[in-house]
């Protein structure tokens, strides 16, 4: 019975064969989908988009330091 249920479930899976472009339109052609993925990954890993000011990120107050010292 377990095997039969598993067969029925796996047959019903639907895979997406479309992707949305930036403007919201759906792309159906495999070549266009690959181009969109390449564009997305390039934007994702673009160094200019991930600049972080370390002074803003690493600010620790004196109270936090004292609290840690007192715990130890």
C-alpha cells in the first residue's frame, strides 16, 4: 500500500517551466529562461550591490561590553 501511495504522489508533481521577467511578464522559452537566470545571478552577486559600511554593522556599546565582562 505504501508503494502505491508513493507512486500516485510522485506522478502528481508539477514542475514550473516558466519564470517572470523583471516587468512581471512570464517567459516560456528555455533560452529566455536561462538568460533571465543568468541576469538574476549576475545582479545578485554584483559587488556594487553588496557594499556594507562596517562601522555601521560593528557598533558595540559600552554597556554591551560591560555586560559580557561581568558574565565572565
